[in-house]
C-alpha cells in the first residue's frame, strides 16, 4: 500500500493524459493496437502465478530505479511542454519498470523484469511512424499477395491498393488495416510472452523467437491476401470480402501461432536453460525512506499533470471546407459516387493520421484540361500531427525523384515552397508537388521551419492556428517541369489569401 501511495499514485497522476492517449490509440479505427488491452491482463496473470516466489523476497527502496525513472520524467516533461502526446506516452516504457525498481527493489523484482518490459508493447508508436510502417508493410503484402495469387491462377492486375480480376470487371480493395501492421505487432507481443513466460531460460532461444516473429507475421499476411484473391476468383468477390475474409484471418492466426510454438519446441529441445541468477537480499522498506521519494514525486506529478491538461483551445470551425471551389481559373471536380464511397471508407484513417478532421482532398481542372490536386489541412494545438510532405507522397504509391525547397517570391512575400517531383509506381506517370506551411503572417516550405515556429509557442501555451497547402499537378509526356511549376505557382498564389482568410 505504501508503494502505491508514495510512488505509483503520483505517477498515475503525472501520466493521466499519456495513458488516455494510449487508450485512444488502442481504440483507433485501424485496430493496430487492439491487442494492447490484453497485455495488462497477461502481466497480472504472470505476476499471480509467480507470487509464491516473489512474495518470499523482501521489498526495499532502490535508488537505482532513478536511472530509468528520471529520464522518463524528463521525456514526459518535454512532451507535455510541447503538447506532443506520443513523446509523453513513450516515456512510459521507462517509467513503469523504473517505478517498480524504485519502490520494490531488485530483489523483489528478480524474475519479473520481462513482465515489466511488457510496457514496450503497451505504448503505440507515434502516428507518423505508424503511417510509415503501415505503408511499407502494405506495399509488401499487396505486391507479394497478388504475385503469389497469380502464380496459383488468380489472374490479377494491381492498381495501387485495388486488385482487379481480369475478365470479370470486379476488384478487391486492400484496406490499410489488412496491410500487416496489426498482425506484426500482435505477433511480436505473443513472441515475447512465449520467449519469457514459457520454456527454458536461454538467451538464444529468446532472441530467435523474437526475431522470427517478424518474418512469420509478414509471410502469413502475404499468404492470407493471396488466399482471399483466390477466393474472389473461385467464389466471387462478395464471398471473398465476407466469409472468405473471416476464414483467411482465422487460418492466418492459427498458422502464426502454430509456427511460433513449433519453432519454440524445436529450440527448447536443442537448447538447455540456464539457472536463474541469485541476488543478495536487501533491507525491507521503511515508511520514512519511501515517504521521501513520494514527496518529490508528488511535487513533480502536479506540474506535469497541469502541463498535460492545460492547452489553448482550438477552433471547431471546418475551415478547409470553406476554401473556394474556383481558384485561378480551376474549378472543383465533384467526386463520382464510387470515388465518394472510397473517400468515406478512408476518411477515419486519414483523420487519424492527420490528427484532425479539418482538411480537404480535392481535384480541380480548367476548361482546357489542366489538373490540380489539393490537400489543405488546418491545425490548432495539434500542429505536431502535421508532417513533412514527402511522407504523404511516399505513402501514395510514389517514388520521389526530386525533393528540394525553392524560393517563392511570386507569393508576394519572402518565403519558400517545398518542391517534389515523384513518379507513380503503377503507371510511371510523373507529378509535381508544391507544399507550403503557413499562418496569418508567416509561411515556409521547410518542415523544420514549421516545427521551430510552433515549438516556442507551445512552450508558452500559446496557439497560432495555421495550415498546410499541398498542390499537385501531373506532368504530360515530354512536358517541361517549368510548365507544371507555373500551374502550381498560379494556383497556390490565388489560394494563399483565401486560406489566411479562414484564420481570421
């Protein structure tokens, strides 16, 4: 009880908002982290099963825990000050074992460290990292699954995330949630549990299981997508997207766990476990010594909680939707019903990645057939969710050929824009993208400038709402880059005043 009152309770207060961020990510639409709900239960079960061992050892305050706890609290302080929830949450990986070490001591924790390091699987990755991992895993899964299915007679044609069944006019769409990140994260957690809570104690066995969990999960997902493609060819797309999808998911997980347990059995037979290390008992904890630790932890927890909770209010107005439908001679193109359905399907994921619903993705065209695609995003205190343009472009099935920052005096102020030339993987078509970060009185094409502009404001708990404008146009066959640059420059020049008007 004293350990809870003087160590764990103040840390629960300090990390209240970080824990809430983790729970929100566990419940995210992608379901990448839904397995995290089981991790605390697994930890509790292991601790309960081993209670006869660790309860016989004395608990004692061990200042060695500060080696983990102090860096964790410093990370949390930086995250709370800058309003970067993912950074605060990441410090939990150190804070959980550090707090237990400080309050209970190494003697009491002997044999429980693998349980404490389950914190690695409780904290979701930052959304930008998650998006990057999800994209590359999906590319591997869709490409590999389609290739394997074609070897087995599916006769597919890939167009981005759509897999077309030749001769039928039907297609399968591979959603982000099916890209493999969810199964990879869950398999890594299962591998940790098998490695540390089952079988003999041997470092080579544990390392092998953890390393092999990655290719097992990735390959199984490739096979799963191939199976769904074959179901679509043999029994039709409705069956493949319904019962066939469910059946493939079940078979994938059965295969994943079976292969992992088989590998564990082979390794356990060939490797001999090492004896558990011994340690010297420590003196039992006293109320006075633990109370001193609790005093400074409460003194730290209160300002951390205040920093985490106190944030300037943002706007509830959907500003991006108010941008004009006619810009520099370009007129908004309405989406077809099929395009709108696909947009709505992806909308929850895009809101999650962007950290806001205040954005638009539009297409514009002139009477003579010039096209412009626009992504416009408005932010308030959620500025840290805005990321560099190249991340989105790489996530759009593009290979970047050129990425630089150029002067943009044509905007009527001393500023720059990000310029990216990319080639679409599916058909080799090239695109030019201009991107601009801005506020009512400031603009730049450099992401570093954007971050440095908003960080001091976050520290002072001030908010300057702003936007990201990304303007993209295709390059015609043999067309000079300067012609595409002129189209993007004219569109961006006309759009900038209208964007700033939304911030007034």
